[in-house]
C-alpha cells in the first residue's frame, strides 16, 4: 500500500508544477492552477520536499526511483519562478 501512495501523490504535484513552465490553456480551468502554482510555488516546494524525504525512506525498488524523479521535477519547476524573480 505504501509503495502505491507516493507515486500517486507525486504525479499530480509534478503535473501542476509544470504549469510554471508551460502555458496553461485559457479555455479551461487549468489557468487557475497555473496562478496558484506560480504564486505559492515557494510553499508547495516544501510539500514536495517533505513527501520526497518520506518516499526516499519508505519506498523501495523502481518505485522509489520514479517517485523521487517526479518529486525532483516538481521541486525544480516550483523553484524556477523564485530564481527568476
């Protein structure tokens, strides 16, 4: 059970964090997520970091590698606006 939960949490975080790089379509509600991701990304990066630490200690095998890669993507994407500010 524990090995399935962390990738399921990492995937939406990575997708939402990509909205800081890729332009969200303005004909659907994703532009609201892009605003939240850009404005509060410096706080959301702490969520990704905390979950990555837990996943690093509690998961094993290829699940750990995939999960940590998704959390790293989210971490980098959310720190991008901080670096460009």
